[in-house]
C-alpha cells in the first residue's frame, strides 16, 4: 500500500532536534504496560483478525515549540469509545485512561508523528460470536516515514494532488451492516479492494457513493467541495465523522467561509471550483481530477490553500486561537 502526503508539510522532528528511535526500540502500550515493538502480537487465529472486529483510531503527533503534541486527542478517544459502543465491543478502558495512556506512549517514543489505538479481541475462537470477549488495547506511537515507509520502499508514493475515480461497483458502508460512523476494521475491506483496483488503473484514490448514488466519502477521508466561495460536504448520515472534517468546518466558520452539510452529486463536484479531501494522515489534500474531468485549474485553489495553511499553523502550535486542540506530551 502506498502512502500519501498532505498539501502542507509539517516541520520535521529532526529539524527541531528530536532524536528518532529505531523501530526495534519503540515501546507499545498494551493493557496498561509497555512492551517492545516486536512483542506487540496476537495469534493468527485471533477473533478480531479472523472476523474484522477490531476498533481503532488514528491520531497525528506534531512537533511544536513547547514539545510534542497530539492533535485533538479527546475527540479521537471519544470516537474510539463510540465505535466500541456501536459495535458492542466491551472495552474496559475509559476515556481518561486512554488519554493518559496516549500521552505516556508519545513520551516513551521520541520522534513519533502518528499514534494508533487498537481495541481487539485476542482470543482464538471457533464461533462467530466470541466466547471469550475480553478486549485488549494496544497503543502505538511511531514515525510513519522512518519506521514503515523507509523500510518498505515500494510504499513511497507522494503525489501533491489527487486523481480520483468514482467507484460505481462498491457502495459506501451500509447502516444495516456496519454503520459508517463505526471505525472498525470490517468497514474497510470493500473500499480497500476498490481502491486497489483504482490504483492499478492510474488513479490515486476513489470516491464512494451511497445507495442513492450521491457522494459519500473516500476510503479513509472525508470530502469537501468549494462552490461559489462556500464549502459543501456530505451529511453526517453517510460518512465517518472525521475529526479533521469537523476541524475544517470549524476553521471555515472562524475564517468567514460558509460551510453546509448537504447532498452532493458527482456532477456538483465536476463543476466545483475546488475539491479536497481531509483526514488525520492527509490533513488537507487537494483533488486535481475526478474521472477524466479536471477540477478548477487542476491545481490547489485559494480556499484549499488557506485552510491547509491555517490547519498547519494550528498543528504545529503557532496559532494560539486553537491551542486547545493540542494535548502536549512533555514530561511532567
């Protein structure tokens, strides 16, 4: 799988004097204790691995003048717990426990740029419904480039703008199977294979439609269109409630850019002035083409750049108006 990078690059950890760790030296939080990176394993027949019953959330970690900070930590842990509630995964950790564990995990792993929580059922099961429903929680803090991409050169894929293909075979996640608001592993299998096909056809990403044929989201990203100077994004009912999506809507409001949640057709996007995706890993990522149609001038538009620049300043601790979005992970 290839990686993508956001429109605006954050300051590198090395540039701010952080010492990057070797992967084998990284520590992962597992059920209240830290273990070495190579020991963070489950059995190949674990229930969550075999059945897709793994809830997870992903956060970004940024170098700021005051030290490393997690972007919107409380919102991410709240979403993880909501996923567990929706799916009936009996996680024992509470929000405060998870927040403290996330901060400590970043402290123990200098140079981390990413933070991932996984709540899974590790028992080996025969039945579809686990008899041993004990949930283990793993928290990993790492540098995506140094720890993963650099060790797998085939993953190095860094377009500056995206070429999307509208996916017309696989529909977006269905509420009667797994609600789109649940960030659970099983929700990503269909879109993953559809994106794989699109990559082989020369596209970077896919655009998913809902059952009525209107626009929903991308595989791991929310979508925005700029139409007549205003932002439009699909409604909450058909998408994962992205934390970056909510952040961009709030930034739009603070920046005097109107934003509406509404039904969008593919034709609306093709005629839009600008289109971009948002996610934790991609931040604000401009779209240059959908199917065979160029969007706008085929380059990042002024509103996309304005929001991306503001988001980058916030993430790196240079915008005091949104300092509350950052949870510092300096030593007490």
